[in-house]
């Protein structure tokens, strides 16, 4: 009876011994999918870093080029102002003026100032590692064709007899005159100075933040246009 009891205990012991091993094996099996997922995530992260960020590491100019990618032009400033145009129309018989009319037009105009980023390559960028200074030289500003808001234009017409053809001719002439005057006004030194300042601020901001994110810290960004002297270091 004792032998039978001992044998029974032995059987119970033998039956109980493998449980921790089976549980341990099961735990290992359950951890395998998580380990695979972690490895796959790490691989994807590494490949993403290789594809998008590695080429900019250690190269501030490459980081700046990334900031300009997919941007053909950067609108930096817009100016809205009013332009005055005047025209006179005379019509007569046998060279003798009989009908004379005058038309003045005050029309709002909008002009945008842009930087052509497609012309800004590595040759226009320099990096001074000693002073953590990034310098970039921009091409001349471009101005758009003036957008005349003729629906909001104010017309003043006077004359002894203004026929429809004369009014149309004066309106057409005033529109062309207003566009020319708006272009001239947009290129005057004061307007260009304001637009250049806005362009420098915009480009400086567009570069300083990506360079900080790339790990270059508090970088000084100097922006100049063709023909301007770079600021003293």
C-alpha cells in the first residue's frame, strides 16, 4: 500500500514537474510576435530615416534644400493701392473736333512679390561651422502682373456729348494706362525695400526652424539679394 502510495506520489510529482517548463515555453511563444513587431517597426523607422533624413545629417545646406523642396516660388509680399488714369477722346468732321470727352478712372490694383526658389541652389548657400551662421543669396524679386479690380473702379466722365464708342475707347486706354502705372509704382525703391525686407524675414523663418529641428541649435541665418553685401560676421 505504501509502495502504491509512493508510486502515486511519484506519478503526481512527475506529472507536475513539466508544467513550469510548458508555461515558460508558452510565454516564450507568446512573446515572439511582439518581438517580431518591434523588430519590424525598428526596421521601418531606420529605412524611413535613411530615405528622408540621413542625406541631410551633418550638412546644413542639405537641410536647407529640404526646406525648399517642392516650392517653385515663394510669395513674400503683396501690395494693394489705387491708380489714377485719365484719357481724352476727340471726334470731329473733316479734322474739325466737334465732340470732346474726358474720362478719369481710379482703380484698385494688387501686385505680389515673389522669390523664384527654383534658382536657389547649393551655390547660393554657405555654412560657417565656427559661428553657426547660414548665409543664403536670393535672386532678384519678381513682381506679378498687376491685378486691376475694375469692378470697384470709380469713373468720372465729362464732355459736351459722350457717345458709347468714345467711352469704350477711353475705358480701354485707361485700363492699359493703369496697369502700366501700377507696375511702375510696384517697382519704386520704397516698395521694393519693403518687399525685400518681407522676403528676408520669410526666408529666414523658413530656414531657421528646419535647421533647429535638424539639430543645429540656435542658428544665425543671413539673407541677402544679388548685389547686396553680406552682413559682417
